[in-house]
């Protein structure tokens, strides 16, 4: 039997509040992160992802107090990202209750960070977050971005996916900047392309707008599906998503 597909709500946090926008811009307040975490846990979320989306832009560390208070409400894995620049940052987050860390901009700036985290804590702790945008400047047609999707790089997204896999990443969070917040559906071509080159679990992110969007992402190669807006507005529940995926004959945790 194949591993169960995970359904993961994402809490994008800025200034201590859950926020959501379109293409990482025009952010709107979506509530208190601890209250949201508790709600999603009660709904049956398999994991929770907590991203401090302005930590790197503002050149500061993740808000550890919110991480700790959020972790206290959960009995499911918690992934935390934003502003992680060293293995000591990882150690501190794990000490405050995180189960995994998500690293993006700092790894692009210094790829050896991936090796260092994997060596010190194990691949199971390390999620590499890939904020990917379409670009004719790369061979694959996609490049990775930094600083919460605000800065395009010249790094080919598929080349980078292979590199972080080889360096010890335990999981890839593949977020389409072009689809993020649009509710037009996941970028299925992007999911399939990364799936073809990386041999670790893949979390699909960016673009979920309705129940029918989730199963195609799994079919394209995702091991987990992540969303924010549709959960924050209570338009779709965790249970609804699991049912929709199960109806397409994929295994989920009930």
C-alpha cells in the first residue's frame, strides 16, 4: 500500500497574524495563528506548515514565541520556515516545538547550508521550499525565487531541485508563485516536472481554489497537498479535501 496522501494547511504569518494575498502581495489579515492551528488540528489536518513570510525580507529571525504557542496546540507534525540562516536557527526552532524546518532563500544564497542541516539533524527534519516562477531565462522554463517570491534568480528550478535532493533534503515544498493565491488550480506541469527529477516526498502548493483541484495535484506526483486561502475562508474543510482525494482512489488518513 502506498503512503497516505497528506493534507496540510499553511499559515503564512506576518507581524504575528495569519495573512493571505495573491502572488505574495496585497496581504489580508486571516486571524490569529494559534487559533487557526487549533481549528485545523480539530478538523483532522495531517500536518501544519507555519511560514513567517516577512522574516527574510526584514532580515530577522522567525517569531519563536508564536511557534512555541502554536506547537503546544498540536499533536501533528509542525513545519516552520522563514528567516532560517544557520543550523543554530534550526536547533532553536526544534527546541521551541517545530518538527521540521523549511528553508528557501538562505539555501539558495549558501547551498552548503542544506548539507549542514541534513548532517546535524537528519534529512527528515529538512524541507526545502521552492518558490518557483515561470521564466524563459531557464532551460526548464522555471526559476526559483527568493525573499518570499519577490526576487527572481537565474537558478533553474529543476536543476536546483536535483541539487538539494543530492545535498540531503528530506522533502520539497513546491510552490508556484504564478498560481499562488489565484485559486485557479495547482500548476500540474510544474509538479510533474519536479516529481520526475527529485526522489523525495513532494508537497504541492499554490493555486488551490476548489475541491476538484486537489486530486489532480496528487495524480501529477504530489505526496501532500498544501493550501491556505480555501481553508482560511472556511470554503473547504480538511475532511472535504480528504474525501475528494479518496474518491479518486488515493489513500488518505481518515
